[in-house]
């Protein structure tokens, strides 16, 4: 079976850029951001081969995988995995509005 295609929403790309930029600014270098970015890419390669790897949510077809304190929230459609959001679990959960993104 061929792997699924991974597609990022613009909001999810913004989430990732924001997280990586935060750690570059906080740490004064790119080491942690590069490591985190690599972990995310590796997890997404695994997800492309195993799209039902994540945990189901209350929304039909939407699942979550965890990478440390982060959640990658994705939707499965046909042969495509749509990355909807990357969420840092240390944030205020009231800010997380998944319904607006799906």
C-alpha cells in the first residue's frame, strides 16, 4: 500500500513556524528548533504509512498524534492527511478552537 500524502493547512504551517521561532528566540540558537522539526518530520513519515496511528477525537475523521508536549491534529480524507493544527499542551486549552480549523 502506498503512503498517504501529507498536506498542511496555512494555519498549521503558521503554528509550526511560531513554535520553532519561539525556541530560536528563547534559546538564542536553532539547535532545539531543528531537533523538534526533525522529530515532527519523522513522525509525519510514520503517519503517512499508518494514517490511523493517532487517537480519535470527537470530530469525525480527525485524529491526534503526540510528540512530547505537542499534538499534531490531522484529518484523513481519501489518500491525504491534512495537518490542521499543531498544539502545545502547555498552552491555555481555552485558546484551542479546533472547530474553527476543521
